C-alpha cells in the first residue's frame, strides 16, 4: 500500500531533505541505488554473524571492506554523483562476491548471488545506458566461469560439513531472493508509474487531437493572415474567436473576454472609426478583397490604441463568405511618432515664418535708429550753437537707448530659444518689488498708483530670469500705455494660488485694447497701439517664455476701461518642460 509518509522518510534518508531530481527515472534509480547500498551493508552483517558463528574469521576483513564500499556508494548517491555511486556499488560487490565465492565449494550456493547482481545492473543503468549493464554482465559471467573452473582463492578454502553446506545454501538462497524481490518490485513500480502517466496523457492527447482537428482550418488561415493578435470570425454563426494575444494587446486576460459577434467588435472601435471599419468589412465580403485598415480599439481601461488590422476571408462553393481570419498589430508608437513629426513640421513652419518676419523686422528696426543717428550727427556737425548741439546729443542718446532695448529683447528671444530651464526658488513679492524699483525712472512713474497684492510667502520653483522678463514686459507696458487723463490711474499686481499652479494678474485702468487688435497682440513685431514706440517683441517673448515654463498667458481687456494680463504658471516647473523646449528648438 502506498504510504506518502514512509516514502518521504526513505526519500529524505537516501537523497537528503532538500534534494531535487528533475527526471523521474533518475530519481527512482537513485532511490534504488541507496536501497541496494543499505541492503548490501545489511547482508554483509548477516554473513559476518553467520561466519563468526561457524567459527570462520578470515572473511571478516573483506566483509568490512565491502561495507565500506557500500557506505561510500550510499553517500556518493546523496551527493548527486549518481554514476560514480552505481559503479562503486556494483563493481565492489562483484569483486567481493568473487572473493567469497572462490573460497567456498559450489554446493554452498554462493553463485546464486550473481543473478540479483546482474538484474541490479540493468535496473540501475536502465535502457538508455544498457551498454554499461551489458559490459558489467560480461565481466560478472567471466568471473563466474573463472570461479567455476579454477581452484584459485584469495582467502583460504574453508572445510565445511554437509549440514553447514545446507545452511549456507539456504542463506544464499534467501539473500538472493530478497535482493531479486527488491529489484523486481522496483521494475513493477516503475512500470506502474509509466502506465499511470501514459493513461493520464491519453485523455489529454485525445482532447488535443479533437481541438487540432476542429481548428486546423482556423490556423491554416491564420498563418496566411498574421501571427500577431489573431482572430477567427465564423461568419455563418456570427461568432468571433480571439486569441489570448489579441486580448492581451487590449490589456485583457484570456478569461476576461468571451467570444463575441461582429457588432461587439465594431463597438470596440473608436466612434470616429466605426463607420469606416464597417464599410471596409462589407467591401471585403462583397468584393473578396484583402482587408487592411488602421483602427483605434478600446482597451480594458477605456483608453484607445492604434492597431493595423488585416485579414483574409474564405468563401464556400456557392460563393458565400464563411470565415474571416486576421490579426492586429499594435502601431500606437508609430502613430504617436507620426503625430510628433506632424507637430514638429507645423512648429518648423511657424519657426520659419517667424524667422522670415524676424529678419525683415529686425533689419528694419536696427537700421532705423542707426540712420536717425547718422542724420543727427550730420546736423550736429553743422550746429552753430551749443544748445543745439546738446539737443542733437539728447536725441542721439534716445535713439541709442531704444536700440539697446531692442537688442536686449533680441537677446531675451535668443535665450528663451536656446537655454535650458533653470530651477530656482523665487519669492514672487520680492521679485515684483525689484522690477518696480528698476522702473521708477520711467516716464510718469510717480503719477500712477502701483498696488502690490501678493502673498509674501509665495515661492515658485522656476526659471527666475524668464519669470522676471515676463513680469517686466507686462508691468513696463502698463506704465507706457496708461491713460493719465483718468482719475486715479493704477496698476495692480495680484496672485491667486490654485492647487499646484499660481495665477499672477497684472491689471490697469488704461485705454485697453479693441477686439480686432486683441487677437494679434501676442504676434511677433505687432504694435497694438499708436503710442507704441517699442519693437513689438515684448508680448511675443512674454508668451513664448510662459509656454516654455509650462504656463499660459491670457488677456482680458475692454476698450476704454483697461486690461488684465493673466500669467498661469506651475508652482514647480518640471523637467519635461526643458525636454519639450529642446525638442521644439531642434
């Protein structure tokens, strides 16, 4: 009777507690090696006691020698030296059997031990290594005939009486029978395991055979279609089989999606793609053409991925479509790359257009002050009065200052395009006060009430130089284009924090901007007011820098009442802003 506890006990004893043998045949033969090693040790002790009882002492050292060899084989087997353990056990036992057999008369029955030993050799080596068992058998038979036909003996031949011969024959018979029984039991057990394994696999193989037969046509067509996410549409039954890979590509496990009908497949498509896909399938079935289409399919988490859907159909003898087999291939990354290229092309077109405009306007705005300065120099040369000369110099200084401002704006424009975004702590209130202080010498500064309504603890992690340039442009414009004829002219700078973003508002009660000019106010070189003396780059640079910092710049204005410029910035600008900017520049 099979006893798992007993089997586990002798397994741990023979192979060790944590031993693991991958092959079943190797495992069973290693168990047999250990059992036979212990059996040899036991038999040696039985023979030793029998000989000592009979007064025979000369054989004792050889018994202990064989015990040593058997113990060595046992421990070699535990150490996973299976082949060496078998060789040690078999050949040491054969050698000792020859030694003892040659010292005893044939009537003692010592030759009976050769039979289980030969059987053990075939059991231990198995069919795969049967040649080794045959070699061992030839050696064993050779030693038997040498023992049978020769009087040669390593130990002295013992003279025994008839009763001792009978007892010796009986002992050899019992020992040989026990060993033979153990080996035959091994063969029976091995055969039983093999039969059980074959029987368990028979039903499985039958099921596989049925499935292969039923799906033979399916996989033949799938081979012609695609080896990606396969599907098989039985058009007559309106049932679609989807392979595990097909489901996995839409983030489903195999058991989470059952086979469904074509209408449900259409529902998986993006609403914008459904009509087109349905029409393509209808055309395939009507025109017997190959089906290849790009489609967006809904995943398990309600997101959409792009797939290349392709397939072929099969028609019966009557010309009716009976089956369509195809596959989907994920092309999401390719489509995203196409979108990036399209976006980059648009940005490149924008950059080229701006570059053309920049070159034209810059050359004009740089030449105009220079030509004006040259003209003033000619006038200054002909000036007769000192006061006229000072007037010409003041005008030249004014032109140079305008030129310097324009060059500064060009530098800001270049810096924004080329330099990476820095990450610095910025106290917003301190930065605004610094900008206001720098503008105190601007015309009409003291006639306008400047109100700062900022949280003194508000700190941004952003590029200080860019934030400063944005605010300086907006605040200086509020001073330049203010209406001093209004009662209580003011500029208000306030902030409002919303989660991880901050809204900075620069408001004034100046003239405001009419609707037709509002749409172009952030264009490069656009001057939105007749009072404008600048280059038209300021607001353009402010907007570009804001977007560089992952922000937005809005304008709310009402003509005749004033304007609100609203800067929306993240509290902490992320690294991806820098990466995005570098891509845009490249």
